């Protein structure tokens, strides 16, 4: 379904990352953009999505919960080991939809994640653990962790449990120590710690048959809520293919047209089959991915029929992905929000420019039609399938998982990082498409300006053996090669990082130690292919590495 939204005059320009990374992520965190409180399934979906990136999820709504530094420390402890362990600290309210049984929450997370290992869930003041690889010792290890940390914090119990599991896996045995977290005292306690779920070779499916049935019913109910949005889009792609009315046997139909037409049909069939086979919301991501591909292939056929060049592979229209590929970025301000740039189809771009209602894709949330980007974490798969393959969706956003991968595998970070400045000039340089300042370029930087860490900066000698030093050096290596691009107004020299997985405070502190004087402005115009495109082309004589 779609409805009209009214655009407003932008007070401040920003990039499209603020739409899906802020609007949808705010919904994911249970922010003010949601129509109501997140359901238990939404909480579990958020945990699953986070655990796909990091072994620890510390819900902002949980109480008690770990501090950010404790979360980072526990994550580091798990990653330093060789045993797959997944930890979720959730609000106690999640239990209401799972018969007040944390074991059922573990089952839902394990099924959604589709991974093997040891699982630990803290819901309110209740701890439950399980293992679906035949390790029956985790129950006793959890009891031991609790006994060693009476009056301790959530972190101290979980840290000790992780240590005990790792020791048991390595055969070193011992009682394990764990590090006490802040906030614990001899008078407080995480108790009652519920009886621990013991899971043997049969996996988490050893739960009672009724519990498994109820979990399937909940998953089916959530899927039923989300499915209509996908069904509507699949139907629309089928209608668009039919409306094309292409005679594949006509002499005017070229082989290239037939190839793109066949690709569109294949994408439609894939989206339909994947939707029919989905058993939970996490299986819907490929559906919208296939739909994006189908709409692009149709756009290619339409262009060839009109004797025009093939279109650029751009992200779908943000306002309604059913509209197909976008043709340009426009500045749009959501109700109660700040201005940002989003990709738009020709019709939506025209409407925004004229200040009239925009045709937005809406979905049913609690009986009310809500823009999909504001509908909550159950629609993460919907947006991710359409936009996940386009770097422009999260331009320059640095993810801690990228840094961790760079350290562990030696794979470098291969993109520039977006950053902000308090004051900018009323101008922009390629590849930027907007300005958001008032001053002169003689004294203030333009939007799109690229800065690079000087080659003379001693990355190898920076931070020595401090915690997360290797991680900081991975970021500095990127800054020396690809650098930073000025993408928005904000605090001076603040670079953009994804909120999940959470960043260790120690790493952030190390990066804060780099002075602005260590950077130099870089003229990158030699990379430009066209003033109307963000495409870059390196060539001989170009000083950009």
C-alpha cells in the first residue's frame, strides 16, 4: 500500500544513511519513531540481527544490562577464544510472549540465527543457557558462574561463564575467574537465576513439544504480519512485466532485450518462490533482493525499446521500491526529522521538487499504515534486500565488524570514511551533490572535501601495545590510503560509525588521539569520470592511491 507524504523545506542536508541507518535503526532500538512498544518477536529479531554481526547483544531496553565498555570487553573475551558463544541481554518483558520461559527465547534466537554453539540469555534477572552441539556441561558451568559472582553484575556472571566454557572446551578445566563488572556489590544479585537449560545431542529441539509448537506459531504470526508487504511488491513486479507487453519473437526485439526480459522473469519467479518458502521474517531478505533485480532488468528493457543507453545500476526509489531504480538523489525531510538525501525515481523527485505529496510505501503496523522505514525491526529484511547491495545506502559508514575482519584476516578496509565539520562553506566539490554551509571556500571546507592521513604519520609506532591497538592501526591504514570525506555538518572531525556491532571504548579513545594536523587535504578531481556521476577512474598521473 502507498500513501502521500508531504515534503518540507530542508533545514540541513545529510546523506541517505540517515534514512535507513537512523530511521529504521531507531525503530530497531524501540525509539520514538515506532507506533508503539516493540513486540517480543521484534526484540528477538533485533537480537538475531545483532548477533549476526557480533557475539554479544546488549539491548538498550534491558534492565539490568551491561555498560558499553562491559559489552565491548565481553565481546573481546569471546572473540579471543575458539568456542562459538552467543550472548543476549534482553528486557524482562520478552518473557511474557514465551510463557515466561527463557529457554523458549533461546530456542527462537538459535533458530533465527541458524548457528551452532553455546547460547546465554539474560532476561531481566533470569539467566538461561543452552548448547546445540551436545555439550551437556554448560548447565553446571552456568551454576558455577553464578555461585562465584553472588552479588555481582550481569557482566561478571557472563564473563565468568564465558571463561568456564572456554576452559572446558580447551580441556584446561579449573574454576575460571572472570572479571568483576562495575556496579556489583555483596548486597545485590542477579538472582533468581533460573534452572539452566541442558541441551544434549538432540539440540535445542529437546524442548517440550508444546513449546516448539508455540514458538512456530509466534514465528508464523510475525511472518503473517510482514508477508503482505512482500506479496504486494511481488504482485507489482508481475504486473509491470505483463504491462511491458514485449513480443520476444518480433524482429524488432533484439537479443539484448530478450536477455534482460528473461532476467526479469527469473527474478520474479525467484521472489515468488522464496516468499512461498519463507518460514520466518529472516528468510525474506532474498525476496526484496530479487525484486530489486527484477525492476532493474525491466528498466533495461524499457531503455533499449526507447533506443536509450542502459540505465545506471542505482538503488531503488527510497519512497517506494516498487517504483524501480532511482534516477537521482533528492533532499527530503521526514516529519519531525532533519533533511537528508535519498534516491528517488523521476516522479517522486519531481514531487519533492514541487513540494507536493510523495507516494510512499506503507505497511500495516498495529492496524495503522506506516512508512516501511518507520515500521520496526521486522522490516529490516525488507529494506536490506532492496538496498543492501548499494554502497550509497550507508556511504562512508565504518562498521566495527569491518575493522575486526581487517585485523583477523589482513583484509584492508577499502572505502573512505564520512566525517563532519561544525562549519562548512556554501559550496561542494565532486563527488558531493549538495552544500550545507554559509561561509566562503577561502576559509571553510566545502562538502565533499577529502582529507587523508599524512604518509609521514607513524602508524606502525602508534599506540604500541595498548588494548585494541591493532584495530586502531587498521583504521589508520585506511585513513592513509582512502582517507575521509566531508559529508555533513556536525561536530568537528567526527567520523561515522555503525552502532552495531558496538565499538569498544578503548578503540574510540585511541582514535580520538589523532590530531587534525595529521591530515592533509587531497585534490581528487583527477578521478572524476563525469560531473554527473560518482564513478571514479584511476589513471596514470593521478596522485590518488
